[in-house]
C-alpha cells in the first residue's frame, strides 16, 4: 500500500538498526521516552525494542488520553448519567475503565444509565438534536488532536442555539505533562524524547523547544510507522552523542514547525487553560488542561450540572501510575497478565487501545527487553 508499505520495509529497517548499533557508545545508556501510546504500540507490535542495542532503553510515557484520566473524572461522568439522567456520549475505550466501587460506564449502562458509545463529538451532537427533550453530554477527552473537533461542534451548537447539548471537558495538553515529568527531581531520568505524531500535526514542533532549551533534552517528532520510530531513535542517539539538545522533525510529511494554525486559533477561541488538572499517575499538573471559555460557558457540563470534583486514589494493586510516569514497565506489575487482563482490567493502561499494558499483553510481551 503506497505511503505505508514504504515505511515497513524490512531491508531499510535492518540498515537503520545497523547504524544505531554502530553509533551507540557502549560506555553509556540511552534512555529515550516515547510520550505517545501509539508509539508504544508500534514498538511492541513490530518488536523494535528487541532489535535495539541493550543500552538503548525505551521508556513509556503518559501519552494515552484514556490512561491519564483520573478515577474522579470517570466517577463524575457516571454521576451525570445516573444522578442527572443525561444521555452521556463517550468513546468506546472509556466505557470499561474501572471507577469507584467496582463500577464502570459499561456496568452503569447495564444497570440502566443511558450511556452511548460514539465515534465522534459530531455523533453526540446529532443525538442531542434528535432528542430535544433530553440533556445530552459529550465526555470530551484527548490531547490536542481531538480538541479541534470539539471546538467545531461547540461553535455549531452556539450558532444553532441548541440548548440541550453540553460538554464535560477533559482535554489535556501534551507539553505541560512533558515539563511536569522533567521537573520532578526524583522522577525517571530521560536523555531524549520521541515527540508524538498526531498531537504535533496540530500544535507543530515549536512547542517542544522549551524541552530542549530549558531542560536540555533532545527531541525528535516521529511518525507512527516502524521506520519512523527507528529513524527517530537514530536521530536522538546522534544528538545525544554530539551533546546537542534540539528539536528535530522526522515526521516532515505531516508536521510543520508552526502546526495547524487554523486549528490552534479555533482552540484559543473556544477554550481557556485550567490553572491545574489531575492526571492519573502525575497528580495535579499546572496549566495542563482546557476548559470552556466564558463565551461558551453555557455548554460547560461542569457548570450546568454543578459537578464537584472528588479525588479518588487508584487501586493499590495497579501500577498504572508508575507506568505512566515511566518509572516502571507493565511487566513490573504483579497483576499484569494474571488478575489484570483486557477482559478483567484493574487499571486504565490495560483497557485503552493506546495503553502500555494493553500493548504488552496484545503482542505477548511478558518481560522487559
């Protein structure tokens, strides 16, 4: 298939891998964090970590939007459907994330709550227009990639004066989470970062300059194919060897330095930045999430239904938090693959299609490299 098969060429993969092996310095370790869960799945699906030198360590970051959603936010979404009797619209991955008291959106739905799986915010908006006598809430999650579509529909709802539609906004911001991890003096040690692909098509590569300039970390934005990942790793190793901390863009076919300016301006119009937001595994992260701006406050489900936020601790048997911080691998968790499986998940990292635990389980990785 054109434009995909070219990035899965095994002969080229062997050439890049050979260059990586030639250029790594045996006396040092290269600790590289791939922030995005999509990159974690590429590493596992194609067995890339198995062909890297042993002193190149890939660290899995918090780049899975479902995984980083704290239990308190899932509880609030369920409260909307159960207590306020709204039609709650959400993506499929969030349905099975364990919440308080052994409940989940899927179980709440089975008990009678009107919770519906949708493919997009547009689907939720359509349901609102088809049910004018019911309050419809879209559970908006995701990084900068899924934020512009939410903004588009909110503009449409305002223009069409739709009264029964609102958004429970949980959109989070990638650079803020990266800086939070790097700011932790007791956290995981990182030499370089593989920048996310989809997020970067929206925000561009420029927002990562602070990671290079202030934190002296090498950054390479990479696409989602195996050759993208291998080339990005080679570029990071070369930066580290040269003592450089720069932002480079391997994914030039889709990412511009300035990003998608139209989408960025749309987000600025519809959303404001929250002072703080809780991430699973990272605690409260300053200026790391979005809320609806005053011009769109009418559509804010938190205000419309007076939703208080309650912080809820994670299951003690689950290492999801440490995995999201890059401090542990899924195989370090005693529950992994035993009591915690995709069929019986304890934590969100096993539920989401982008979760690190799901990647390890799906592709048969029971141990570290």
